[in-house]
C-alpha cells in the first residue's frame, strides 16, 4: 500500500497530525504498536494551553472539551506553609488554561478518526522505517502474523520517547548529524488518580519540607495528585493509605482538612527528564512530540509541545503538497526547536523551584526560598511564571 504521510504512533501527536493532514486533503496512515484501549489507558497530561485548545477547535473536535473541560485562570503555589495564588488570567491580559485530560483528547481524536473512516493500524509489531534519506521512504510492520509494507513520501515519527524512529536515525547514515541533550533528575513523580472531588477548585503546586506535591484534577469528581519520590521507590511500596498520609503531610492545614480520599484508580511512578534531539528532520523523516523531546512534567508542557510540533509539521507538509514549496519542511526543525527550548527552560526552572534538592545544601534551600518569595511578591516575577504557564504566543520572538 501507499500513502502520502506515514505516521508512526497514535498518541496525541500522531492523532493530531493525522487530523490536520486530513483536513487539508493529505492522505495519511497511522501505525501504532499498542491497541487503542492500551493508548487510552495511559494516564498522563491534564492541562491544555490555548494553542492546543485552538488546534482541537481547528480540526473540529473541540465540542466535548469546551463542554466538559474546566477553564482555569490561576493556580496556587504553596511553600513555607503559605498558599499564594498566581492570577494567570490577570497577569497575561486574559489568558487561561483548560483542564482536560490527555485521555479525553486522545478519545476525541480517535472517535473523529473512526467517523471519518481514516486508517489507524493498531497492534502493529516490529514497526521499522526505511530509506528516509532518499525520496522513497517505506514502513514495514507485522500485523496478525502477516508482513506489510507501506510506501510513502514522508514519515512522521510521533512514536514517543521509546519509539523506533529516533533510534533508527542513530543507526543510519544520519547518525553523525543527530545530537541529544539530556538531564535526568534523581527523583520521580508518584501519581494517583481517584474518583474524589479535587481538594481545591484550582491546582496547587507544593514545595514542602517533605518534597514536591501537586494537587490536580480531571473533573469536579476526579482528582489527580502527585508526590516527589526517590527513584528507588517502587509503586508497590505505596498503598493508597500511605499515599494519602504523605500527601496530607505536604499540604497546608486548610487543604489537609478539605482533602477527600478514596481508592486509587491508577497509580504509577514517572521519572523526570529534560531531553532534546537536534535536529528534528532527517531527509524525509520528521520527529514530533516526545519522540524528539521530553520535559519534566512540572508546568504541564509535554502534550502542549507535541501539539505545536505537529501544527508546524502539518503547515510544512501542506506547503509542500499545495504550493510545491520545501521552505516549510526546511524550517520545521528550527521553528520547533525555538519553542521547545523555551518550554524546556521553563519546565526545568519550575521543576528546580518546586522540588527538594538536598544535594544543593542549606544555601541551595535558602536561595530557593528567596526565589519563591520573589516570584509571589513581585508582579514581574509572577507575570513571568504566568506568561510561560499559559504558553508563550506562537509568534513569540518574531
Ligand atoms: P506518546 O503519547 O508517547 O505517543 C507515542 C505513541 O507511539 C504511543 O501510543 C506508543 O505506543 C507509540 N509507539 C511507540 N513505539 C512505537 C513503535 N515502535 N511503532 C509504533 N508505535 C509506537 N505531560 C504533561 O503535560 N503533564 C503530565 O502530567 C504528564 N505526565 C506524563 C506521565 C508519563 C508517565 C509520561 C510518559 C508522560 C507524561 N506527560 C505529561 C507527557 C505527555 O504525556 C507527552 O508529552 C505526550 O504524551 C506526548 O505525546 P506523543 O504523541 O508525542 O507521545
Ligand atoms: C498535571 C500534570 C502536570 O505536570 C502539571 O504541571 C499540571 C497538571 C496533571 O496531570 O493533571
């Protein structure tokens, strides 16, 4: 079989790209290693920036998001026992974020894809990409024990951090052209999802003596909480009771009082990493989303960056097919990387500000406290956090 764009991975970036290309009349097939249910079962991001909301609207799948999503105009920062609200809406001249889970984004995109009769090949085994250096790229995979080949003009590597595309580049003629920048943090986030009302109507980012905590939510009846834990911790060590007890110890008295606990419906530990691949284009292969970069989760930039990558990629491919111009695909990498590094900087900074780093000593602790104090008491400091949190404008710096 043949298609114009072969998309590897049916996570948010692959599905969004498929939808954007379809809207422009460009043919694409998505090849995904897992089943649709498996993809939906992964509990990940929860906060959408305006650019991501706009993208959902642009492709016509925004209705449920607007109906069920929660618009947030601010969040709290809790440190030294005190809560301080960052009024994002006021500080950014009216911008907000939307609390709407990645699971829901994925579900809406999967449903739209099904309705439009577009092809997603789930449970494809041994997916491999070939010949992207030349003009005739190919994707091979196995499905139900049979081998398949997909010929295409371009390959979009939307296959996440552990995908096959970036790995293949490293073993190809492009090996010397790829550069990876990486920082691994020595703690992780233990996350719990529960059908309990959120402790507060907005998110609370907590820097406590016992480590970072985050009180987030998915709806008015579903909460998502995270705790900073050592990387050596295993999720099995954490009973629900132990999780709630530890969370309470990291909260202020008022939040502790209001916290409603209940059985967890998901519990997992995610490591934290800053990671960027340069460049993001290798001949006729493009990397988008987590396949090309990872941010530590503090500040919720991961999914939103994936969305802007594919927005840029779809624009570039549309230029290629409609205007016969390679300018867009030539600029794809540079354009994405500018925005990626800005989000990497913010996510690294916000992670550094909110977590405990005993290895930085007492002076590290004092400097962190001084920075927190500055942020919440300076209009300029607070505005800098707010501006980044809601997402920098697409034309930032131009
Ligand atoms: P993915 O969602 O990873 O999708 C990639 C897809 O490719 C997957 O479906 C995978 O099965 C498929 N795939 C992989 N290999 C192959 C292959 N060889 N062949 C075919 N298909 C393949 N971001 C936030 O903003 N807030 C959060 O709280 C948050 N929490 C997170 C928690 C975890 C545990 C993780 C891993 C990420 C989290 N993120 C969070 C980041 C956010 O979820 C990602 O940035 C987002 O999922 C990126 O989307 P993507 O489509 O690029 O990658
Ligand atoms: C969520 C995750 C984040 O990393 C964040 O900064 C805010 C919310 C969440 O999963 O709800």
